[in-house]
C-alpha cells in the first residue's frame, strides 16, 4: 500500500460509511472541522489586533485547512425545525472587520473577479479582505455557538446551514481572501 492510498483511506473512506445524523455530527470529519473553525475564530478575534505578518502567515495556513475540513464532511440534511439564533452580533462583526482592516492597511483591498457586479461594470470591483474574513467569522462563530450546546437536532441543523453557507457564499470568499493574502505575503513590493 502506498502512502497516498493510506492517506486517502484515512481522509475519505469514512465518508462513505456515514449515513445517519449521529454518525455525521460526531464523526472525525465534523470534529476536525469544528476544531479548525474554532481555531479560525480565535485567530481572528485575538490576533487581528496583533502583528500583521503573524496574522497573515496564520491566515494562509488556517484558510486552506478550513476549506478542506468542511469539504470532506458528508452531506447533511436539515432534519429539524431548529431555531438557530445568531450569536455573532453586528458589533462583534464590525469589531473584527475594523481590526483586520487596520492591521492590513492599504493592502486590505483587492480586485474581485468573481463578484456578481463585475458583469455590470466596465471596471474591476474592489473588495476588502477584512470583510471576507469577518463574513467567514460570523458564520463560523454562529455555528460554533449553536454546536457547542450539544443538542443533536440543533447541532445537525447548524452543521447543515454552515455547509450550505460555505457552498453558496463564504467558500468563495475564503478562496478570494486566501489569494489576496498570498499575494501580500509573497509579493516583492515593499509594504
């Protein structure tokens, strides 16, 4: 057996065996995603007010991991009529977005090529990295707050909603922010 085959079995084979709610919400894939999502939220809350290079370096590491971890969770169906309350307030969102914006300064903006308004415009659309990261933080923060309560029905529905939001919205924003942060870190231009 090759190393790659063993790695494939470790990462993907359990996906095909999972078929009920308890198995999904308590699976290794979900556990790994929850841990990574929590790590992301802590990083954004605590280190967005710290050193710029440290923040960028850690974001470049955690964003691809977050993308991978949510991508390998098996499909989850919303089974209950759960009242999933939002825990990340507008004030918390603004605090995170502003802190990241200050940390990145002039490098906070990048040109977005996948923005829906690009079809209606003759010029590129400028987007903020800080807004992308704050949007991800808001969704993950809401997910973690509900998931940690330990009620199977709301855990299931919060996971289903988080995956749906990833597919429809913040997955693309994660990739865009990663691309922009990669450029900042490895660009030859002076800061």
